[in-house]
C-alpha cells in the first residue's frame, strides 16, 4: 500500500509538471541569448584567446562577430545609431572616436557596473568614456608612446646601443636632432619617417600630448595655434628641410620597407607598434631594435604620450544589457583575459592589475633581450589625461591639410596652425 501511494504521488507530480510546461511555456533549459559584437580583426584575435573560457563561465551566452575595418565600423555604427536600428549589442571603439557616440547618446550607461573598477584602469583612459559623471564604455587597451631605435644603425654611427646609453644620448629633443644629423652623415639612414603631403598628424599629436597640449584645452577652447604648438611644428620642420626624415606615407609599402630594411633609425610610436613590428612588418629583424622613453622638451615634461587605444561599449539598442556587461567585464576587467591578449598580440592592457604578471618583465629576443614591455608599464601612468573629444576627427582632418602646406613650404608653421585653428573654430563652433 505504501509503495502504491509513493507511485501515486510521483504520478501526480509528473502531471502537474507537464501542465506547467504545457500552459506556461516554462523550460528547464537554461535561457540562451546571442550577442552581436562589432570589432576589427586584431581585436577578434585578442578575444579568441579567452572566448572558450567565457563560454564555459557563461554557457547561456553566444557571441556572433562582425569583422570590419575601423573606418567602416564607425560609419556603419553612426548610421545604425542614427536610424535607431541595426546596431550591434557590443562594439569596439577607439578612444579617438568614442566621444562622438557618447555625445549622440548611442551607448548605454554602465556606471553602476563600471565604477567598482574605476581605480583599476589607467586613469587617462576614462576621459572620453565619461560624460557628466556617467560611464559609457570600458577601457580595453592603451597606447603609451616611447621611442623605438635600431641598435645596428646607432652602432654604425659610433654610439653604444644599450637602452641606458641611448636614453642618455637622446635625453632631450634637441639631442635627438643633433644625433639625427650624425646618423645621416655616417650611415645614410633617416632618423624617422614623416610624410609631407600625406601627413596624418599623429607624430605632431604625440609631441603635443607629451607637453599637455591638444587641439582643445580643458574648457573646450581651440589651442592648436598655441605658441608651443608652433615651436613643435617648427621643430619637425627642421627634419624635413634638412632631409633627416624619410618622406613616406604611413602604412604603405614604402613606409614598411623603411622599418624592415634599416632605412630609419627610430620610430616615435605607441606600444602596439612592437607587436606590429615582430608580428608582420619586420619579423626578421630579431635583436636589432630597442625601446627607450621619449626625449623631453623641458625638465618638467613626462617622457611619454598616448596614441590610440580602444574600448568596449554596449549600445542603447542592446536588448540584453546584463549579458552584454558579462562579456565586456570578462574581456576588459579580468586579469587573465588582458594578459592573454597582451601575450598573443602585444595588446597593452588598460587594466593595471595585469602589470603584475611575469610577462611585464620577460626579456624579448626581438628587442635584443630587453624587457621592453616594462618600459611601457613604467610610462603609462605618466600619460596626461587629455580627451580626444567628439570633434577630434574633424580637427585632425583640418590639421593634416595645414601641416602639408607647411611641410611643402607654402606657409610658415605659425600661419599653418593659425589657419587650422580658424577653420576648426568655424567647423566646430568652439571659441
């Protein structure tokens, strides 16, 4: 009798469960959600290093990627956000373009989740991710700038090539200029590559950032024609006028060849350039390069700047922002994820706890046994907190055209930057 009652109870429970499933649609299977992520191929490679780990930790979330080059991503994102449909759930955005999407209110407010990590990231990285005290993106990778130098060229010119000796030799930008003349005379090599007509403005920007100067000041006023900016452009002009710099357009075969074939002695570049060099630009140049902090203009200057860096953001069109946050948190605010990307593609973490990993001090055969990553770890916290702002793309476009007029001898540096400032004020409605 007891056994019969037990069977009866089980039967009743099964009937009740069946009816719950039938009439309510309840499922014991875990809820599944699919998130779309827009990024470029380099970033997809970084994510791939930990994607399976993410799936193990979050079995209910599936990620679909759309790979675009940055320019196409920004154009498509702008159109989708403007139209109110078609945007991804999550998007990668370089810091140089981030403020534009924040201003148009296309990105979700993640302040409540992000604020617990605020002190763990490079502080300067929050400048374009934040508006009115609200956070709209998570920093991912940073772009501290240093000076890459070709050891064999310096040796051929009669100099010692170890990092300590080079750092002392190139203590100031005036020292850098003087050494450039010696190197050209004794080796025939240019000091660096710097295009005239096809200048992208990035070297000039890095030298300004180092001096805490930018297109605009903290109050939004246009300052690209500041006297120190004029002096900086005139300094670069010395290299053009004296044939000390190679006139090649960045990211072209000729530019790559200059790095690969030893035609240039240095590169003023961000941390990610190291990975590009040994990854695909000049993989055979093992042991020929070293890295040192930037020379300075004045004793009060920092020995670094910033160039690039990216972030991950949730768009306002995302319907499952909780799951989207889980993905962004896993990629950006998890030490193991950041270190994995750092090791694979030299993606430099914005997440500072990653700097305690042994990779930071590992010697690199490509850089002559130097622990070159430690140079950037030491420099990144010195980067002045400057915002690109929503008007960066417009301002950069105007500036590059005016730099070309100076480089080709059509205007003085002062007039070129004065004209650039006037046009930027007109186009952006800034004072």
